[in-house]
């Protein structure tokens, strides 16, 4: 008596399964109105890798996987002990360079004073030479009349030559003082350049310290951590991955006949497998200009119709902001495209539209 009961039970199960499969097949092969096309896709979003600009040790990570973050929020801090020490050294170098400017300017003042002294000596030597020349001229006139001895003439000639030599020496000292002033001024320029170099080095170190605090470039959600506090990462080493939930889209593929009429901004309805009762509005933001995959040959027009083009439908940012906590990437679904602007949407894609 039990065996027939089991057979009937299995028969009922098989019939129900067959009916369910038939229903699923009828829904999956839904006939769309003319002017509406569809394609399989998956929800994606712009991903951003937060990475260290320079090699170093991770001091702390201030967020966890799944956290929502705002723009400019601090995410990671790198160890800056070495950079802080370098900053103090650069500050000391700049102070030393500034003192060098004052020292060089004092040297310029000293050399200018020496030049004025040298100019005074030159004037004194010229006066002495003029006096010696005048005395020699008088002596030469008196010698002709035997008013003075020949010895006096020799003495005056020697005095005139000494005065001329003294003047030449004074003029040489004056020229040397000019060279000393130029050298002192060059030291001022060199010291000022040293101050600028020290300032540039300090700014570079301060920039590195600032860059050691990693901030979110835009609002989003932390998708996963790549490194942990205490680890040493190389320059450009990734620490965590951030997904921008205000730039969400679905990528799918359409054949030539459907992709050809599309324009940027064409309406799209996205239905996710996880929430088939809702239709999410979107718009076409990208249509590939080259087929992504093709049949083996495209010699006939029939084969060319099989060319598949990649299409991207972007969800409006305002809508995403309203439901930001529910946005998830990686979810599969279907994208329905309004190939013809006048084509009516099926009721289920219009009545259950998310707003």
C-alpha cells in the first residue's frame, strides 16, 4: 500500500518541477516590445586604490572594510618620525643660511669701507706725486743756473719716482678693494641661494609629511584592506581599495542591430537578480566604437549583425545618493535599453521604477 503512495508523490513533484521550469523559461525568454533590447550585465563602480606615495611603515589605518567615508576623510597615517627629523635638520640649515646672508652683507660693508680708504690713499699719493713733480721741475731749473747742487737734483728725482710708485701701489690696492667688494657681494648671492635651497628642501619634506596622511579623494565605501598597520610598503604600494558609490554603472553587450541606434543618454532600465521587483532607471554613458567579440568570419551582412558591442549604462548620482547605503557592486542583472525613443516600456519596467 505504501509503494503506490510514494509513486504518486514523486509524480506530483516531477509535475510541479516541470511547471516551475516552464514558468521560469517563459519569464527568461520574455518577448520584449519592438524598440526595446536587453543584455546581461553586472553592477560595477569606479574603484580607487589608496596607496602610499613614498616607501614607509603604516602607522595606523583609521577605517575598516565596509565603512562609508567622506571626501578628504583621513584613512591612513604613515610613520613620519624620520621625516620629522629631516625637517628639523632642514630648518637648522635654513637658519644657518640666513646667518650666512648677514655675514656676507657685513663683509660687503667692510670691503666698501676698505675701498673708501684705498681711494683716500690714492688721492694722497697723487698729491705727493704732484708735489714731487713740481719740486723736481724747480730743481731742474735751478741746476741749469748752478743755484743748487747736482745731489739735490738726484734726491728730487728719486723722490718723484718714489711718489709715482706709491701712487701705483695705492691704485692697485683700490682695484683689489673693488674685487673684494664683488667677491663679498657674490657671497651674499650664494648665501641667499642657500636660504632658498634650504627652504625648498623644507617644503619638500613638509609635502612628504602631508602626503603621509592619506585622505579619501572622494566619498565612497572601503571595499577591502590590502595592507595592515605596521607593514612596510613601497612607494606606490596599495593599502586599501575604495569604491565610489556615486559612479555606479552596468556594463553589458548588444548586437549590431541594437547597439547601432543607441545614443549617449538613451534610457535604460536595470533589473537586478537580487531584486527583480524593482526597475532602476539609468542612461547610456558609453557605446564601444569597436566590436568586443565577433564570429569567425564577417563576410556577409547576416554575420555582421552578430557583432557584439560593449555598452555602459550609468545610474543617476542623485538616485544613488538617496539609496547610498543599499548600493552594492557585483550584483548581476538585466539591462533593458530603449533603442527607439518612441518605444513604450513594458508595464513591469515602468510601474516598478525606483525613484
